C-alpha cells in the first residue's frame, strides 16, 4: 500500500512538473491570421563581450495586428544560459505564439530558421566556457575591438533551407517536430525574458513603422546592436525614421537623464545665479561720465586761436594803412611840371604907326 502511495505521489509530482514546463512554453496569443514571412536583414556586430543574440520575431497587437520586434544583442540573466527564441505554430485551426525563455540548453523553437546561429535546431553561434562566452564568427558578427573570445567553425553552416523564410511551424510553414534533446530542454528549469527584453518588445509595439500593415513585411528597424541602441534597417544601415533607439528601453538600468536631472533643473542657469554683468557692474557710461562732461572739449578750456591771439589783420595794420598809397606820398607828375598853358606866349612885335 505504501509503495502504491509513493508511486502515486511521484506521478503527481511529475505531472505538476510537466504542467509547469508546458505553462512556460504554452501558447500566450492565438490568432486566425498567419504571421508574415521573416525579413532578411544584416546582423549588427555584438557590442559587448558576453551578450547573446535574440532573433527578431513577429508579435501581435489586438488592434493593429502583427509588428516586428527587432533582433537584438541582449545580456543574459546569468552566465551559462542560452536563449530559446519565440515562435509561432499552427495548432487547432489558429496560430499560437510561444514565448522564448532562458535555459541551460536550447529548446524547441518550431524549426524556424532565424539565421545567425539559429538554423532551426539548437544554437551554433557560440558556446559558454565557464563564465565566458566564445563566439563562432563563421555565423555571427562581433565587434573585434570589444569582443576577443572567438573561434571559427564552418561545419555548422547549413544552406539547405536558406531560402525558407517561414515564420511559423505547421501546415504552410515549417513542418518540424521536437527532438529528444529539445524535449529534455523544454522540461528543464526556465527563466522568462528579462525586463529589458520585455521593454524592447513594448517599445516596438508603439512604433507604427514596425507594423506589417504599414511596412508590408519590411520593418523600418529590423535589428539593433543592443536594447535602446542603434536601430538598423534590413541593409544594416541606420533606420532614421525609427523611434526605437530614442526610447527608454532599459528598465533595469535607468538612463542618465532620469537618474541625474537635467542641468537646467539642479543647477539654475547662469543668468539666474549670477546676475548679468550689466547689473553688478554698471556700464561705463554711468559710473564714468563720458569724456565730453569731465574733460571739457578743447574748444572751451583752451580758447581758439582767433580769440587769444588776434588775427594778423588786427595787430598788424594792413599795408594800405601803414604805408600810404603811392598816390599820396609822391605827387602826381602833372602837378610837378607846369601846365603847358602857363608857359609865356611869345610876344608878337608891334606894328609901327604908319606901316
């Protein structure tokens, strides 16, 4: 009897564990419309040593439909953990969304070929060695100035389904079934998405350019180098119309603008704490009278030459006054010589009487 009870308890425990595992990998959203195909995009370089790649995926909004959550490099909650991506599956006449999780092994993600190490089964983009993560640069991109733990393994590259961009598992998509090791990973202890991963999805849901009905399956921001970092389009160029990189998407580490209030708030502007120079030090025009007031103009203190020194015409009589004119000092010629009519006229001889 006791043995039967023990077996019964063991079965209950196992059923509880299975149900808990199923709850962690169960469908969280169910819709009637299939998600769009996966966009093909360029992966940005890993910016920080120890970050792992989270592939981009289609999420769903009850009002506006499918929107793209950019692929992004994220910080794992603990060393030694791998990310099992989100995926869609067709089950019971509808499309269901399976949320991703962290675990010591990669579980089943629908056989979806997300690329960059997630070819449909497991993860070939790198491996943990102790507390350090080594990146396989044959399939992932890293910033070699920041990341030095790398290796190259080309044997993991499989181009068989390179042209298959289906974003869901089931009829019309990928027809893959969980393998034994994936089933074991599904039963392992899981850790859900981190706060920054959740925030990353929430921010994407607020950008209208990420919705399929706007971008026709080509999202404005296809990938990002990190949460809250640079949004890039499918060609790996800056997505200038995206707002993802300008939002506060890192909820674990608040941005500097929130922890340290802006300078304008804590430290008043210079114009308020230190009065302007025009107020503390009066302008030169007020304290120091203008030169025209304190120092009279030269025309006032020093009389003009025309006043102190009489003009030459005053002190020295004109030549016409000091030296009599020639007509006055020297008699006119006609006065010095007798007039012609004063000369005695010759006497005419008198005639004798009788002549």
